[in-house]
C-alpha cells in the first residue's frame, strides 16, 4: 500500500510538472512570436496616418450582387479649407492609400471624369466624403465609393432570402465551432470565459503570421494553428484557472479574471498586429460561383463543408467515444462523475485543449470569410453567448444548434434592419430566452433551492 501511495504521489507530481512544462513552453513560444513576427512591420504600417479609398463597381447578375474593383480612378484629399493634402489613383484592386499628416478633418473627392466609360456612381452626386477627426479610431480611415447598380435592388424577395440563408449557414457554422468549447468549459467548470473571443482572434492572427509573414501555405499552416490554439487553451487552464479553482476562488471572481485576461490579450494583439484588418494571402481573391439564385465563392463553400464535417465529428465523438461520454458526464454533474471514478481534472484539461483548438479553427475560417483583425473574436463573443444560451448552457449539442440558429438569424435580420444593427436581434433573442426559457432549447429544467 505504501508503494502504491508513493506511485500515486509521483504520478500526480509528474502530471503537474507536465502541465507547468506546457505552460512554460507556450509562454516561450508566444514570446518568440512577439519578438520575431516583426512587430515593427505591423506598427510601421500603422505609424503613419492614412486614408484608404476604395472604388467598387457593384452590378446585379440574376439578382445576385457582385463587386469588381474600378481601376484608374483619381482620388484627392484636402483639408476643410480646400488646401491639397494628397492624391492618388486606384490600383488593380480598386484601392488607393493616401497618407495624411495627422488625425484631423479631411475632404475626400472622387474625380468623376476619371471613371471608366460606362461606369457611374450609384449616388451620382455623392462624389465627396467628409471625414471628421473623431472618425479616426485607428491610424487608417477607410472610404468606399460604389459604382454600378444598387446591390439587391433588382433581386426578388425570395432570392434575397435564399442568399441570406446561405450566408447565415456559413456564419452559423463558424459561430457553432467557436461556441462548442465555450459551452463545454462552462459545463465542466462553471466558468463564463470572456477571454474565449481572444482565443478565436489568436487563431486568425497566428494564421496571418504563418501565411503572410512567413509565406507558409494556409493548408499547411492551419493544422499547426489549430494545435497551437489547443495549447493556448491548455495553458490558460493550467497557468490561471486551474490554480484559481484549487484555491477555492469563486466563479464570479474567475469571470472577472477572464474579462481582465480578455482586455490584456486584445491590447497585446493591437500592439503586435495594429488596428487595421488584413486579408490572408491564400484564397483572398476569388470570384463567386452562382447556384441558382445564390452565389458563393469556392473558398466559402469549402469552409462551410469542413465546418459541418468537424461539427458532426465533434457530435459523434461526444456521443460514442469513452472520453466523449466522460465529458458529457462531467458537464451534467461533475461531483457525480468524479464519484464514479472519472478523472474530472483530466477531462477539464481535454475540454480546454479542444475548446482552444476549435476556437482557433473558427478564427482561421473567420479570417478567410472576412479579414484578420485584433477584434475579430471579441466581435463574435456575444453571438457565441447568445448561441450557447439559446441552445442550452453547458450543453455541447446546444452550442451546435444555438450557434447555427444565431448565425441564420443575424444574416436574415439584415433584410429588415440596417447591416450595422444585424447583431441586435440575436442579442434580443438572448434576453427573451433568458426570461422565457432559461435552460435553452436542449437544456433541462433544474430544481433550485
């Protein structure tokens, strides 16, 4: 018995040593990335203030909106008094960057005479855009002029709904991938992790680091990014939250720590990456394919299919594998699961690794869908919370269903509300669900008190 007890102590110490080793290795890796990923390059691009002007020709093809760059358009920037600040001509992607001396008031003017033959502005008289000083939230201010015909004006309502459904499926699958780990972490530990959005951002930024700065093809870099995302989740748990749980720190205090961690990571990303959003090199320029009334690029179609396969794989793993059943058991009742011999701490580590890996995958897909930026994950965090609340707090399957439905709702909402407000209905649903059915769609009622 003595020898057995000694062996158990040794195993426990070895396990702790491995966790600390992973944390130290990840800290060294993260430090190396910050030292050698050329922060000067990221900041050099933002060191000068500039106005980025884009001219896009928007046409309607069988009810589907298409945008093509307009090349050779002359753009000038002046101060409010009319004194010239700079000028330029749009390049092959329809964009021109004009440096400005400071964050101040400016007037951006498009020279209509420089538009190609047959191309006219949608709003023919809107050739001037006034920029106020407060609009410079970052070092670069973007302005877009649209030529051609209004995007969906010629499309029927059913065609517009069909297109929004396709876009909603794509967004919903990305939200679902990001939400699964957040839901499982809540189910196994009770922690509402506000830093989960920064785990998504981590995936996008590291993919950018590999693909753009190091020139590694995304198909090779993506698996490495996903693995590093898992290591980030494991390090967060081992270095921070596992120690807080061991010391008996309450869940409210842990939530506050996660908020502070989120703010710290977001500012680190801002320092390293800068305030601009940037595309990944691979698959950035693609032409949409038409499938009846809807259009989608092959890149987006591929990420949608991969997202669906991954989610089905996660669901199957949770349903059929021994570890998956243990994860569901710990999520349902940690104390009972522990009393039946399940190593709950091991399960929690697995959940953190899987959550970080899935979040990083979602960050890569989001970076392809939109662009990579330091706030890309924080912009999704409340949609993730809405998804797991709608599906059922702590339920992995609930996160899959809820995240998917939230994505559909967000895109369909843009049919009736301005695009800037399309997230609002999803957050309204979050409030309604909390009031009417707090346990969510797949959650179970529980007796309190």
